[in-house]
C-alpha cells in the first residue's frame, strides 16, 4: 500500500499484511529506485517476518515495500521446542536430542556436537551440576532408616555417642561384621585392613548404610587405610542421603573445618533434628563464635528436643536405671 511521507518508522509492520501471495524478490538499482544493489524488494501484500535487526523501510510507486537487511534471512521455526545447543538442529522423530547428563540444561544431537560445545558450556555445566548435587544431598536423608527403629516398641533407637561411635557397633550384613572383625583383628582374627576394606565395600554394594559410614570413617581418620578426605566425603554423602545421622554430622564438621559455615549448618541442622547430641553442640559453638545465627541454633535445639522425646519410653528409663 502507498505510504504517506510523514509516516514514521515503527508505525506500520508488514506482519499486519496477511494476503497469502508469495514474496517477490528482485534486485534494486536496475529499476531506477536508487537503492543499493542487492536490497531485496518484497510485495507489500505478502506474508513475511522481519529479521531480528531493525529494517529500513522505503516507499516506491505503492506496489512494493523494500527492506534493507543487515543480516541473512533464515527460516523462522515457531514450533521447535528443543534444539541442539551446538548446531541448532531442531529435535524431531528423526533427530533425537539427548540431555547433557551432568547438568541437564542443554541438549545435543550427537557426541560430536557435545564435544564441540564443551568449552563454551563447561563453566555453566559444572555450576549447575554442583547445584543439582546439593539439591539431592540436602533434600534426602531427613528420616532415620528402618533399621534405627526398635522392632518391638517401634521407637527410634538412641544414637551412640562419644569417640567409640566413629565405627558403629550395630551391624546388619555378615560382610559388614566380618569386615570390622578383620579390620580390627577381633575374635582371634589377625588384623587385615585390606581384607576388611574389601568386605566393607562388598557390604556397601549390597546396600549396607552402616558399611558406607564405616568406610567413610576409615578414610576420614586414616585408620587402617591411607587417609583420603575425598573418599571419606563420598561415603559419608552416600550414607547421609539414606538417613545415616552420624554421616550427616561428620559432613557438617568437615564443612566447618573448611570454613564453609553455611553448608556446615545445613548438615548439622538435619542431624540435630534427628537426635544427634554432638550436632546440637557444634551448632551451639558456631552460634557463640558468630558463624551461626540465633534462629538457626533455636531451630536446631527445638528439633533435637523433639527427637529425644520420640526416643524416650518408661521401659528404656527403667532398663537404664537397672544398668542395662
């Protein structure tokens, strides 16, 4: 349609034109319109989309409107929900896109694209992967496992405290029991730490949370094995996410030693609310030194008291009085 001389750019958009006729493109300059050679002319009654760069509009005899493009036109894809982060291919029944297994933020059409995009994606990938790991670590293991409840009265069993609790006494699987006996050389067995670690590892693979904790404690203290903090944290985390209270406490203490007080408090709050006395003591000390808030200490204290009340019973008090 003809444009008035006083019409301003932006007052009219070709998106308003919906007459379904194909666009006609021809070179300018040869037809005397004075535009640079190569400027495309589109029929004003054709349906089209503007490129992302701002177009410059010209008026001619009224039949055509020209757009000066500063970038190449590419087909716009409106219904593409997933694209390859490297090449931009649209996912379909033919092209199957797969998530980045570490961060799940982006998708790729193949291994080659994933490798090509690795350098650009690496930083964001590591950051998101750490966030996902923390979400899992702090959201799981808030309840003690079934083995921590008495099969007769169904109440939670009081937690072992003190230095002797580094290696728990309560066990389930034979391989856990044998592993500890070989580890410490008990019941007349010659101390064999290598055999002990092998048996504890087997028990952990069979699902023993206890064995995970014992392996973590071994690598944490260096007792019988070469001290390895990374391995200790690995086993503690796996046990803590399954509800192991002492593993959760040890993670909190480890983070506090590194100066990561926010992370330490998050761990210790969980173990304190599950009834761990050492955890409430650690949070109190952090509160006194100013690295934990009054609200965090109050929350931990209330949660600890509730957990202790759940473990109380008349029969247990009577047994304790009689020395059992």
